[in-house]
C-alpha cells in the first residue's frame, strides 16, 4: 500500500488503541507513511508524534490537511465534535475512519450519512467489536446458520456519566450486526440507581430484527467488573462468547459451542486472535488494517455510516429514556 495517514484527536483513545495499531501497520507495510497528528492541546499531538516516531504535529487539523494532503484520516475526537468535523472531511472528499458514536444523536448521524451520499467519500465507522477476532471466529462457526436469539450483557465499573448510551451503542451495534437485519422494535426497561448518581441507571432491552432474530440486552454501568458476554442461539446449537474488553480480568476471551448438551468446540482469544495486546484482541488493529486496504483499493468499506445509523437510533432511545422504538417513529 502507498498511503499517507493523518490522525485528528490525540486523547486517551488515540494513544491506547489507534497509536499501537498504526505502529503495527507501519511496521508491516513499508509503503505506509504517517504524515501528521493534530489536537487542540498541541503538547498531546507532539507526544503522539514522538511515540510513533514519525510525522509532524499540529494544533489545527485544517492546517494539517492543507500542508500534508493525506490519503486518509483517522478521526478520534470527543463525540460532541465528531459530527461537525466528519461532515467537513466527507465533503472535502477525504477518506475517513471515524470513531463512534457518530455524533451526539441520530439526527447528526443522518446528516453525516447525507454528506457521505452527496460526496461519495470513502469512510468507515469504527465499531471495533465487528473486527474483534472472537466475533470474526463466531461468524465463521455460524457458517451461515440463521441466528434465532442473542443474549448480550455489558457491565462496567463506576460509570456515572449521563452519556453512558455512547458506550452502550457498541452492544446495540454488535447485536444488529450479528442479527443481520434492521431493528423492527425495541422495548426498554429502566432501573434508576439514585445511590450512584442522578441519571445513572441499568437498562434492559428486548429487540426484534427484520431477519427474524431477537435479542435481549442488559447494560449495567455500575457493576462489579468490566465485561461483555453474549450467547447466540441457532437451531440445534448454542455459542458463548466472552469478549476481552480492555484486557479486563486478564481475560484473553473465549468462544465455545455446544450441541446436544455436549461441547463441540472451544478456543480462547489467544488461539483465535491477531495478537495478545489489547489493541489486537479488541479489534482495533484489524479495523485499521481493513480500512487502509479499502482506501488503497479505492473501494467503500463494509462498515459505513449506512450500517451504523441503526445503532445510533437505538442509542437515542436510551438517551431519551424511551420505552418503545419502532423505525417509523425514529424520524
């Protein structure tokens, strides 16, 4: 690949997941070049450049684009500014990998989708669970068998912010992705946790998809551990996945399949993965590698704004505390 790359936003997410992913891609492909990084805090941009060992740092991303003219951009900014910057990049025709969530709400995501349609710009949404080695292995094990039901749970520790829906969107997207069809309805129950803070709550959701699959999702932001687990039911089989989220519990992850009451397959994430590090087991490396390959080939990635909009609409329901979602009521 012969590509120059820039990154906008050098906060914690950029350092933890995108920097090591970039470093591995640069090591593996001598045609890739890191051109520059920008952040409003120029010291953070300088530190990012120093740790990666190449490129130039900027405090103004527009200046960076003018001077570096990159072939593609990684957008890793707070969700409060993502939509505005992403729309400008799309309308400028700059191939962009944009971190989730796709703005502050579904309305901003729809505006981004319109910009993408108008411009035809190559872009990819960074829902990294789609790229996790264990999820890719799960899809391989399914071998085209239709999913009947998904049980999914997300636990976090001391997540008391009023925008936990921006993390829950990962689970909403993963179930949509696995189910393989639009969500036709979602029923949600909310359990306030006043002792944990104003607005903090557990959420239980039941979804029905156009593919015929259903899913039950549980979000507990103030639980005792960080975990994401799912059970997938198919005709005559049950598959269980323990995802190695952020390396919590020293867990490499696990995929197991059962049929007729017997275990027919089991493997941990180290055996199935792209490597032992968090950025590899959590799908960030594979996500970036796929994006760069698509940009190099001049093709649109599979993970577009079109495929990510459904999760944003469901996330809006959690943000607003709605008990019922149907797509005809989302607009």
